[in-house]
C-alpha cells in the first residue's frame, strides 16, 4: 500500500508564463561561444621572418627579386627614377649632339671635296665617328655605375624599412663616387682593347686579301674579314658577358661594404661563384621586359609619325618633312629615355637584391638585419651598419656616434 498523501500534482502555469519544461532560450549571438575551430589557437612559438620594408628578411626567391625590383622605383621614385632620367637624358643629349656634329662636319667636307678626296674623307670620317662613340659610352658606364651604387644604398635602407631622399643617399655615398668612376674607366679600357684588337685583326685580313691581283682574292678578303669580325664579336661578347656577371656586384660592394676597387672585384667574384646563372637570368629577364616595353611604345609612335607626316605634308615639302622627322625622333627619344631609365633602375635594383640574397644565404646577413631592426625598435642609440659585418669580422671601422647608421 502506497502513501500518496505527500504528492501534489504540478501546478499549471498561468497563461502566457514560460513553462518550466520548455527548452531554455538560446543566448543572443553576441553571447554565444565561438566554435572550437574558430577559437584562438595557442601559438607554436614559430613566426615567419618579419618584413619591415621592401623584402622579407630571409633568403629570396627569384620571383621576389624580380617583383621587388619593380617596387623599388614605386616606393621612392624621386632619388631612383628621377636620378636615372637625369643621367640617361644627359648621356643621350651628349651622344646625339656629338654624333650630329661629326656627321654635319663630314657632309660639309664631302660636299666641297673633289672626287679623288671623297673616299679618303669618308673613310676618315667614319673612323672618327666610331672612335668618338667611346666618349658617350664611357659616360654611360660612369653614369650606370653611379646609379647602381645609389640604388644599392636605397635597396639596403628600404630592406630595413627606411626611406631616404636624394640628399640622404648622396650623403651615404660620400667618398665612394670616385671608386665607381675608376671602375667605369676600367670597363671603358676593356672596351677600347676589344675595339683595337677587333679592328687590327680585321684590317690585317683585308690587307692580306687586297694584295691579291684577282677579283676573287678581293672577294675572299671581304668575306674573310666579315666572318672574322663576326667570330671575334661572338667570342668577345661571351667573354664580356661572363666577366660582366662575375663583377656585376662591384658597385654594390663599393657602396655598402666600402671596400677598394680591386678588393670589391675579388669580393664580387667570390659572391657570384655559385650564383652566376641566377644573376644572369635576372638581368636577361629584365632586359627582355625593358626591350619589349620600348618596342611596344616606340613602334606605334613611328607608325603614327609616318601617317601624321603624310597628312601634314601632302605636297612633300622638304622643310616640312625635315621638321616632322625631327619632332618624331624627339618624341621617340623622350620615350626611349623614360623607358631606358626605368630599365636602369630595375636592373640596378635587381643586382642590389641579388647581392643581399647571396649574403643572406652565404653569411647569414638576414640575422644581422634582424638584429638591426630589433635594436632600432628597442630604441638603441647607436647600431652598427649590418652590411659591414662579414662572418664575424668587420670590413670597415665601426661607425661613430654621428654616423648615418646610428
């Protein structure tokens, strides 16, 4: 027998009141707990290398080098693109002016010379023009070396997240421009040696064939001279490309490690030992890009210029035709200068980035750069230039308190 005296039936809640057996209402979305997969996970202690500026501070891939070469000019255009346009434009003006004066002088002499003297004057004029091209070529080498040195400083500071104006870059380049000029003169001397050897060898072949008394001997001399010139061009071209890549980092080393000329040449030879093809590939790729951009822009301008000349000068007036041609070539020249300046900046930046990448891989430069960035963020008053430290020893004295690296 059960005792039911203590049991009461559950009270029915009033109408509209929540039932005690109802499912609890869900909290508002803001109070809901995020799913486990969305909750913050604890870190494992590893983080990717920081990127305080232009590039991440670890060895670079080929794509990063090419892409960063484009970003150098966009990041700080005034001391990079502006300086390149100035130097490239001055060289173009000197080249066009010098060659134009020589051609004008040659044509003036030919117009008043007798028939017997015309051949001698023409031969001498062509030789003088060929020799005179060494002047703008030497200036171009000097300007390229200086620009590469300045761009190297810009890349080195952009890697650390710093941005300098042209005055700051020139201050850091103080005392090193003369070494770059000597380097450019050394390259000019090598070019002169090539021209002399090629000219003498070809001339001897022509002279040996000219001693023959038959027309076949003369034709053989011409063919032999042409083939020999072509062969020498290929041999010296391959040798020049090899030496050029082996010494491509000289301006960067002169500026960033502040070494002498011959020490910089040895250093560049050492750094490019196993990075020859990578350096060559980057330079060829950028050269192809610049050449394609120049062709894409200049060819339509030439075509449009020809159409405009036909429309503006339907009567074929000589003065109007000359004016139109001059204007068209000025426009093409301006386009060539702008695109060429962009190419110079990109090639110089790629060489500076390759220099930084090689040192990261060979010497742990990325650790020195990280140390510099951390010290600067910690407010350290004086920090040594990280590019001067090589495998545990310094290539130059430590900077003073007033150093720009402080």
